[in-house]
C-alpha cells in the first residue's frame, strides 16, 4: 500500500472508532445546563450524573481541581450503550452571572434541580432512568427519587450520616482539636438557628452566609431517606476514599439491606486508582488524564442492565 493511502486508511479507522456517540448541550431550566451523550444505537435508557459538593461542574471539576472524573464516567457509560446526562450545578451559573447570594442557597434547591432534570428527560422519551449521585449528589439523588420516580439509584461515595456527624468524623481524623468546638457549633445551628462561637479553623464551614445552607443540609439523615426508596439501589465506595470512607456506604447498606454494596479496591473519592500514600491520592484530584477505575464502569453497567425490559 502506498504511504499516503496507508495514512488515509489509518485516519479513517481512528475517526470511526472515536465516533461512538452524539453530544448535545441541553438546557433544562434557567440555571441548569449540561451535556447529553447518546450512543449511535438508539436507546431509551439514560443515566443522570449528579455532582458532589461545592461549585462542581458537569465534568466533576472545580477551579483548582481539574480531574474530569464525571466526564470520564459519562463517556465510559455511554460506550456501554446508555445515554448519559451530566450538568453544572446551579452555583456555577449564579457565579458566572455574579448573582450568587450564599445566604439564600438551600439544599433543596439542588434536589429541585435534579427533579427538573428527570422530568425533562422523561418528556424526551427516556423510559428507563438511573440516577447516579456522587458524594453530596448521592443524597440529592435519593431525595429527588422520592419525589420524581426513577428506575434505579447509584450512590457513589455517598455519606451514611447527616452532614454534621460526617464532618465531626472527618475532623476526628484530621483536626481532633476542633471536634468539641464543631460539635457545639453544629448543636447551636440546629437549636438556635445560628452558630457564633466557633474556632477560626471552622470559618470556611460555618461562616454566617453559609450557615442557612448547612442547616438545610443537616436535617437529612441519608439512612432514613434511603429506607423510603422502593427501587433497586447500588452502593459503591472506594477503599482509598479519604473524604467519604467505605464505612459510610456500610451504614447505608445496614439501613437498606436489599441494596447491593460494592467496595472497589484502590479507588479514591474522584474515582481514580491509587496505589500509594495520601500524597499520591491528592495528586489525582488535579490529573484529568487519569481514567476512572474500570471496575466502577463494569459494576454500574451491570446494575443498569439488570432486569431491563
């Protein structure tokens, strides 16, 4: 074969293999926009991916942490034959429009956004919808599924404790000197509606403008919420997750024994494989080139396919 023909054939082959889906920008409401990936073979099965805490975008990234975890998750699942939709949290749109008022933000805003996304895609003809909530998004997905029924739920690195207890557990390991002060501050927030006497070390968590949001989040116990769901549930945690450890998924499993629990060896909070220490773990948060763990994709794909008509 002549060289230029070989190059042409190679180019066409690579182009064909790369063309595995169509990609569309979908605006669900004034604050929610995201990316819909659809496999070339038509499907009525959709996985909606809901991001974790903070100003997290559709790809799983924040300003100082670019890891593309949710983008890679969506693309891998689309290769499995499912459509996927991932969206920017409302905080990002508000920030871009210079319209974010922290004191007005409530946890239920995120739940409403997820419900709006489910309703939108039901109206677009997707008959089988699975919610995949990552970290904070796991609780958002659980609450949304109570109000806007879906086929299945995946809790990915989801907490089994209310927010205040999870934070106290994290502080116990990372800053034990702040534990008692945090416990008192959270109690004040619950009983008095605000916390005032807290350490400067807790200022980022308990600054006055964010306290109403924290209080609105703390009222939910994930184990109680999951007990009220009557759909198949998959609980996934990574053994290298130092933010939301596997013990949190164990709590959810105890509350919902019929849920399937999968612990993935060496997977961390941003769904990447870690074989080293905490420093190596931290580096993955800013490495968008790393793939998500293959076992994660296999488990979710199997779960979505099970029992589908």
